[in-house]
């Protein structure tokens, strides 16, 4: 008894088809995206408190918490020393608030600072402006490249400062 040619050819074709279906011809990386978004919200106010008082208020039109980092669009932030701190986007990473896009700081009874990038340390109330800025108060104008501002003690340090200050005569 011999094998017929048709059976051998059919078994060969089935073997080739099975091998080609099991063989991966192209090198495509399969990227697995892990969902990490913890929270998403719109038009929300976040109020930070301790046992004594309200520490800060934050308002955002859209916000996301992803991997422990809060990101707020159209942020408005205030504390007992800051009337308002406004930015197109703010990111809370630990104790530091990173501000980007049209940043405006209005301090209570003082200057208004405008810049594009700044960082605010919530723990020690220090604002670090990391881009060219303009500060105004009435007719007083301060311009510079960077600024370090302690909102508690009102100490200000800057680089490449150009200013116009009006003082009262005595």
C-alpha cells in the first residue's frame, strides 16, 4: 500500500498554511497602555485646610489627578498672603505648584507680577519666577529675568532688574 500523491500534497499544503499562520512576519511592538487616571473633574474648587484655618483655595475649569499629580486648567489659587495666583495651567507635585502660561500674581496690598512660568512652594510660601517678568504697583514698574519672592517676609531677589520706582518726599 502506498501513499497517494494527493494525500502528500494536501498534508504539505496544510503544513505550510499552519506554519505561516503561526509565524509572525512583521516586528510590531505591542504597547500596553496602563490606565492611571485617578480622578477627573470640571469647574471645581479645592480647599486645603488644617485644624486651625483655611490654608489655600484652588479653582480650575478642568482637572485631572494622574499618578498623584493634580493638573488644573485655568487655575486660580489664593492664600492668606496671596490675593490671587492665576495661570492657564497649574500642576501640583507634592508641595510645589508649577505654573505655566499667562501667570499673574496679585499680592495683598502690593505688586502684581506677570510672567509665563513660575513655581510656588506651598510649604514655605516662596514664589520662583523662572521667566522674564513685569511687576507693577501704581506707577512703580519692575522688570527682570528671574525673581525669588518670599510672600511671608516680603523679601524679593531678582536677576537683571530694570525698575522705575516713585518714592515719597520727606
